[in-house]
C-alpha cells in the first residue's frame, strides 16, 4: 500500500495517527535545525517536518538531498503545527516523518509548478504533463469531467439514450474539409472522420430511438485560427416527434441544471430573440446581453443633411457608451484607429460627447446643429456624461464592425463579468446565405435544416429571405449550442440539396443513404449540438477553450508534446496504397 | 405538440382520457366492420381502433389505406378493450381514434420489423435504421447506454476523473497496424488513430491525476475476423500510487456493481488464478469456469507403456465429460473429425468410456490394461457413465486443442448458461512471448508492463520465464478486461524496449515523449482497460458484439449502409499531398 491518506485530507482530527503519504515535493525549506517539505498530490498539500530534536539524523540528511518534483513516500505521525496556515485544509497539522522512500527522482522542471508559473505557452504545451500538475490546469480538467457527468446524467434522466456513432465514416465535401483515412483493405478508398454525427443521429430517429445523445469527438480540417482545435467535443442530441419549442425547453432545462449545479444560479425562462432582431439590436447573432449598449439606428435622424459619409451609407448606427464623455481626444483617436484596423475594417468613427454640463461636442459638428444632435441623444436615451459612437456603411459590413467595437468597449469597461451568466435563445435564422466566392447559396446551419413552413412558398422566388426553424443558444456572447428542426420529407430534402447546387448524382452519392432512409417512414425530428469545450470553458468563467482540453493541438494542428503529425514508414504507405506527391 | 403520451404508457387508469399518440404502424387488421392498428414507438405498442358504429366513415377509409411503417399521429379517447392482451402493459386499453394525420409514408420495408425477422444479416445491415426498429436490436442499444452510465457514475463516485485523450495522435508501429490520417497543413506527415490511449493515460499519471477513466473509441487496422471491429470502445483506466492488489479490488468493485445492478447477482470475492494454473487446468488463459471439465494431465499414468503416440508426446492430457459414456461410435468419430479440422489441428482423439455398469472401453484398449485405465479414471474422479477424452502432443499445441474441445462440448451439453456469471482474475502473465515469424520477443501485454520485481534478475538470462504484473478479468470464458502494473522507471523502460528489439533511435522516435516524462517524477502506476463492446454483450447474455453496436462494419471493414470507405475527389487528394499508387 502506497498511502493511507491523500495529501488533502488530514486535519486536526487526525492528530496522533500514523499515516503513509505519497506525492511530489512542492518545496523544501531547510532552516538548519528543521526542514519542512510541502508534499503535493491531486488533492492538496501536506507539510512534512524533519527536525534535529525528533528526527533521525540520516533521515534528515536524506530529506535535504531531495529536489523539487521528486516522488516520495513517507510514514509518520500527524502532529499539530505550531504555526498554522488557515488557507489550506491541512494547514493545522504536519507529519513528523519517520520513514522516507524515494519512489522516483526528477530533473528540475523547465518551469515552476505553481499557480502562477514562469513557463510560456509553448514550453507548457511541450511538457503538458507537468503543466497539468499545476492547480489551475488540473482543476479545469476535473471541472470538465464533472460537467460531462452532469450532462450525461441529466439527459439519461430525461430518457435520452447514449448511442456511439461511428468515427470511420464517409467523406462529404459540403461544409468544412474532412480528415480522411486511407483504407488498406479497400485500396484507393478512404474513410472520413465525422465533422458531426449529423446524418447518423437523423438515421437513429428514423430507427425509432426518439431521444439520442452523445458526447462525441468531431473533426474539422480547417486552417486553424486561435482557439480552434482540429478535434473537438460536442454534446450531440436529437429528438423525434418534437417541434422547435420542445427542443428549446429540453435544452433550456439542461442548461439551467448546469448553471444551478455548477454556479448556484437559478433561471426562470431564458429570453428569446429572432436572428433579425439580434442583428438589428446588437449587430451580432450571438450577442452578449450581460450589458446593454444596444444599437441605435440613425438613418432618419442623420441622413440627407449634407454629410456625404452618412448620406451615402446604407446604415448609420451608433452605440451609447455610458459615462465615457470624458474620453480624451487621444482615447477617441485610438478607438478610431482600432475600428480602422484591417480586422475590423471601418472607414472612420464618429463621436458625440454629451458632456456632464449638458453641452454637446461631436466630430461632425459642422454638419449638424446642436438640436439635431440632441434628437440623436434623446433617441439613444443618453445621459449627461455619456458618449455616442457612430459607424456607417453597408448594413452587412457596419453591423459586425460596430458589434466588435461594442464588445471591445465592454471588455475595457469591465462589463463582461465572468461571474454573471446571461443566456439567450436566438431563433429564426435565415435558411441560406449567399456565398460570394462560390456564387451560390450555402446552408446557414446545414443542408438538413427545415425552412419555416410559412416560408416554403418563397423558396424558389426569394431563397435568401426564407427563414429556418433553426436556433442557437447563446451564453455571454458565445454560441454554446445550435440546432434546427430537420427536413424529414424526401422531396423537400431533394429540393434543398438542389438549391445548394448539388447535382442529383452528387446528392445521391453523398446523402443517398439518408434520402433512402426517408422513404421508410421518417418521423418529424429536430436536434441540437453544444460545443462541449466552449461550454465547459464558459461555465468555468473563461473563454479560452485550450485550457480545458488535456492535450490540445497548437495553431498548426500539431501536438508538440508527442510531436504529431509525423512521417510514417514507407512500408505503411505502400500497404495503404498511397504515396506522397513529390514537388 | 406531436403526442401527449408514448405508445408504452397508457393503461386502465387512463380510460376516458383524450390523448394524442404518434408512431409507426406495426400491423393493420381489417375485419370489415372494425379495423385495428397496432401503433409502435420506442416505448411499446398501443392498439388503435376504428369501427363502423363509432368512427367517421372517411376516417375509416383513410385508416384502411395506410401501410406498414407509415408514421402517423392520432387523437382519440382511451377505452377499455373487450379482448385484453395480458402480455403487454397497454393490453387492457385501446384508442378510439377521432383524428388521424399521416406524418410520413413508407415503402414496404425490405424485411419484417418483428422480433423474429425474415431479414438476413446483410440486408439488415444495409437498412440498419430499420433493423434498429426491432425490439431485440433497440433493447441492446438501450442496454448499452445504461451500462455506460453505470460505469461512469461508479468510477466518478470512486474519484476517477474522465479525461478525453486525443484521437489524432502519432503512429507507433508496435502492436497492430495503425489507421493513419494525412495532414494537409503538414504535408507528407500523418496522424494516427489510437489503438488505445495507453501513453496518454500514463502521462496523465505523471501529470498527477491519480485516477483516470474514459470510455473511448480505439482503432485497429487488422484483417478482420468475425466479430472484430476496426473501431471499438474501451473503458480505459489508470491509477497512481497503487499496487496490483488495489487495481484488482477497484475493478472487481466496478464489475460487482454492474452484475448487481444489471443482473441482480451479488458476489463476494472473485476467484483468482495464475496464468500458469489457468493453462494447466483449462489450457486457456481465459477459462470459462461456469463448468468444470478440468484438464487431467496423464503423462505419468499413460507414458512408457508402448503406445507410441503418447510416449512421444510432451503432454498427455484429458477431460472428463460427465454422463457421456453413452456416446455412440458415430458421435465419437464426429468429435474426432472435429478436433482434426485444420482450425483445431489435433492428430487424433482417444476416448475412455466408463460405462454405467462399471466396465471400461477405450480406443487404446490394446495398449493399456483395465487396471491402468482404472487409475486414469480415478485420477479424473470419473463416475460410471462418464466419458474421458484425451489428446496428446506438444504442450503448446495440445492445450489450446483440448481447450477448444472442452468449450465445444460445454456448448453442446448446454453447460454455458447465459444467465450464470462466473468471473475470474487471471494473474501473473508472462512478460514476453516469443514470435516465431519475427524471431524476437513481443510484449505479451504491451511494452509498458512491469516485470514482477522478483523476476527482474532473470530478465537477461531467461526472458521467456519472466512473469509480469499483468492481469485479466475473465467473465464466462471471455476476457473482458486486462491491464498491468506499469514500468515507471526510465532505465527499466529503456531496457524493456531494447529487449523488444527497438533500437535506441526507434525507441526515442516513438516513445521519446513518454521516456522524457519519466525523467520528471513519474509515480508508480497501474491500469486496466475493458473491452466495452464485449462487456456489454456478455452482460446482455450474448457473445456477439456486433448486435450491441449501432452501426457496425462488416468483415471487410465496410459500412454497407453509408457505403464507406469510398473514393474521394482528386482535389482532396491533391490538397493532402498524396496520390493513389497505380498498379
């Protein structure tokens, strides 16, 4: 037996007991007459003591030669500490060591194993097994495990069946790029790794399993942006004989359960907003509603007045930044530069300062009278001391620009409180979006999403205006889940695929099995998927998902710890019937 | 709202209620004056009734035109049945239908959706979404989901943390073949899909997470035998600061919990047996101990007596088949043919009949006196009416041959009762096994398994005799789990890899990250993995795993439903920087 207790559980009630502990050496403090060692394991830290009066000399010598991160086992007696540490649960006791075994030595770690480490991102990833020893990382992984169990138990309790769908499936070039896997037994053919189990979960509905869920790895071979992973985890769900309302209620229930269990926060009903409204009020389909700063559309008030920039714009729109009228010219210039960066792409920024003394000062004073600006201020419901910031241009461009500015200001002003949770359903997404590059419509959600019945009549004439029975669950400005009511009619599915530019042959080759399944009594069904990595991060009060993944990949899709991907043996390639193209 | 109730929940207490049901049409029985429809969903069957006296004529006409597997929604009143069906929970009531909507039509399914279907394996796999509508398949998937939740909740309750390890990892040609995934971003390089998360879970132990588990998909690109799948699921576990005894107790606890919860069977302590003993007593390292028929070694009794076949054999060994002395010559000839088949490969079969009247008759009467055979019979503890069957040859060959015969006879005699559960720990496996083809030692479990400390001294001199701290959990003759205490010392790990024929460069290239990790304070650790597909099948009283997998692949690794693997577009290959080798 390596230990009788962990390093996190002993306290005053154990005083006098003989115990055996094992763990890593966090620190050694050698004061000459007495040596203290902090012994660490997953559960906490327990102080070990060796002193000249009570400890065998050889043992003290042995203890002095230990180093940080050595793995040791000690036997000893729990005694009361003279100088207690109220910050840790074991802070009232220490172990008077009687026996010490070195289980393993350690080189000096390349960064400190402390909550605030001196190690940079890269080295921490290379030595991820050391990084995980640090509380902030370890705690995030434990938190993730806890969320996973809560999710599964909740959904199982609601009658959902967990079904494992296959990982080796078929390539379908719609959507992102697939990772593919050459088949040795079927030369020249490839499996693909699933971008989501979408078609399988729909087949499970055809199969009659009316409530399905799975926590499942999905894969996308995308050019990686910051905080995107080529493999990621979804809570994937589907239900039969349901309408949108049933899905929303079920997963509102799940989310409430998580917020209650993990955060102690209770919610009544989550607010809902249409996509059109979200775009109008926040310029964003996943608005952070923890704070206001809503969009004020000002075409009527500010156009046709000789200010060409506004007059020629499709949309003039602003936000009221409360209590910021005191921003200096320098600060405003910096904000202007910020929105003009290529990532944002605005051509300029107009401000209207509504000073504390009631006076108004704007960057467009020469075009507008104070009365005109006063109307704007009133419409924005601004108070003395507030600052209005305005952008203009095409609706499609100016909304995301102003949304980015809104989020940036909220961040700077500390309005994005990580301890506050503001969920929001966004509904009635457009069915299709026009892709300029490909010169065709793409499915906004995916090709299996049902148009709203009342919009089916304009599917041919005004496809861009057709709304879908599609919904997103937004939490603190992050899309944590999204789904839709599915098409379950073969004809409508065929029409949808043709709208998306699939030839009949392509549709048959890629989705034939689903279309076939629809011939045998497909029930009405709908579903949703949550990005589990992001959900866990947000519930943890963070937005960076990488910290919640045990072994994440870097922005080149590389696992720097194991050094993958890597070259493989020629024999492997040959067996797989493939070769690498030489330039 | 599509339904107020499911098709499995209405009973006499609901009589008089207005309800809405939705589901599939199981059967239509049209008796002229009255038409009955059995409506089916995941939860059961409810009888719908349309009759001339009480139902609107148009509605009856509509009902008569429905077909099997149509998806319909009905509103109506729960009424008492005149002729009750006590076999189903809804058998006392029926629904007098007032409204009927056809939600989807169905072609006639290619096989009957009944417990006993007329569909063969191949067509059922092609239309797996229809196969799953059948109770026996559906129930197996629901059972699997239940087992999964029980496992996770038990292990979570024991302090295990579920950690998701990556799927895109690095190819390590030791063991079975890897599936590989070309990297687009890193041209010429490949990820591999994990055969198991072995190295990652060991790294998690180095990282200090002392109890890890995961239900995880693993992948092996093997030539598929019956009932092997290229992707399969493991319950993967690892613990730190533990000895073999701790792991055995923990997972005995898990298995007991499952047997109790799922089968209502309680166990005290699972029996244990060394590998050597299992091989001696059953010729098998995963003996089915639901029945006896143990091996009786008879070299001493039967050698050096002039029967050349026995005299020249390394091992003469038999089993006592109780109450089978009455086997006819024809039956015995058939058994002889059975063991002589190439799959078994015995050269012959010797029998000794101990007849009910006390007389003895054997196929080797001319070599042995009745007294000599009596000694054998006594050693076998045979009773009048029993039959002894003997094989001889090299120990290595004859044990598996006799084991196969033992299992075959047990099957024929009905000794393998699927409702009985006989767990067994097999311990002290050999560390290495000699591979004739490769002319080198292979790791019997895997290269990270620790030799028994007391055997380390003969690692260089008699590697074949070194025992490992490795263990299997056997249930009803199936290995359901296996694991080992791991090496956690860099030097011993290096030595092990060199014994396995790795050059230092290969060891570094493939396992360098693990060896490196061992430099930074690796704790003693050990683990186990359960084959989840098999575990679920055996707990379900079956041995075929395919039925417990929602979308299994066939023996060519093909998903015949979605038709994968398949050819991919030239553009995809080009992007991945690979091409197919042309013959």
